[in-house]
C-alpha cells in the first residue's frame, strides 16, 4: 500500500487507479483474505487511520458524485467506523469514474468460515445429484457448485467439456463449495445407472407440476446450446421446465438451477 503523502504526488488518472487498488487491498485485509505480501503493515498509523486518510483524498476528486461524497462523509464520522463498507463504496465509486466495472468474480467476498464443520458432517439429500453438461463460464460453474452445496445436493458430476472447476474465477464464485462438495468428471454413459435422470430444459413439464424423484440426477445444459440430444435421450425420467412470461424468456443457467433445486428440496421435504 502506498503512503497517503505519495498519493498526492500522482496525476489524477494514476491517483484514481492507485486508490482503487488500495481500497481493494484494504477490503481484503479487513476480510482476513489479504494476498501474501499485501497485508496492511504501516506502523505509523492504524489501518482505520490510514483508511480515513485515503478516503479524504478521494473526497477531493472533482469527478466524485456529490451523493457518493455525502455517503462517504457520513461513513467517516459514523460510530462504530465501518471500514469495509467505506472501502467498498470508495472502490466502486472510483471504478465508476475510471469506467471499469467489476465482474461477479472480481467482487471481494470472504469465504464462509467452517472452523468446526467437516465435509463429512454437512447435511445433504442422499443421491440427489446434478450433472453440469458443457458449462463454459467459470462463474456459472462456481455458482452451480454454491447452489448445489447450499441446497443439499449429494454429488456434482461435470461433463468432459466443462470448464475446469479449479479455474480461479470458478473457485472465487464457488465460495469454497467446490472444495467442500467435490465433483466427478464423467461422460453421460458413466453416470450411475441406478438413479433416475431428468433434464432442465424448455418444452417439458412445468416445474409446479413436475413429480420430482426422491433420488436422481438433473442434467443442466450449456449456456449456449442447452442440454445435448444425447442428454435428452439419457433423461428417461423426463424434462422439467421453468415457465416464464418475459419477452426474452431467458434465465442464467445458475439462476435456473437454483430455482429447480429449491422446488426439488421442497418436494423432498413434503414427502418426509
């Protein structure tokens, strides 16, 4: 991190870029996920004092919207001082001025802590599984893992053409769930033969009328093409569809999977 005194010497463009990076580093340090070598280490002032100093530098930026400046001023004087919120507001205000907008995987979110919870102790519905077929976006794949773990999937299967779950953007959007639930990479033919298989796709039974199995595998298809013809043949239990009324009638694959999992879980809970 750069000294506040040195920030004053930078040109406007350099100052904004450096401030944006600085606020990001502060957020990570506050969240306990600072990158190695980027931890807060100024001995002449506390982190709170440093944060307030760099926020005051930002407040002098003529391109800072007045509404944002007022919010920052309120946060500066609030008790208790919310370091993380003021850094987040400042960083995103700077990105807006610069014209660079963060993608979902660039957001600074600390993974949920699991000090006393082992993978073996997590609650899940036995043999309730998902097969991600040819998901290309690491963000989408991480989101699918996060939903699968959060709503109690037993296992996650991924196709040979899926993006690598160890890709950094997948890891970040997965919020630790990829490591927690794990996965098996396999072809459609290698899926367990003793579980019913169905697909999430258009043209099937509306989700409110679909009779979810107590155990099974749902196949969700790629962002561009949906499920493959081979997956449709493999899905002998049927097809479930989320009815939509919008002009585009389109949902992100991760969002669609979340809607399906909630409906499946509700069905299982009613049966139990």
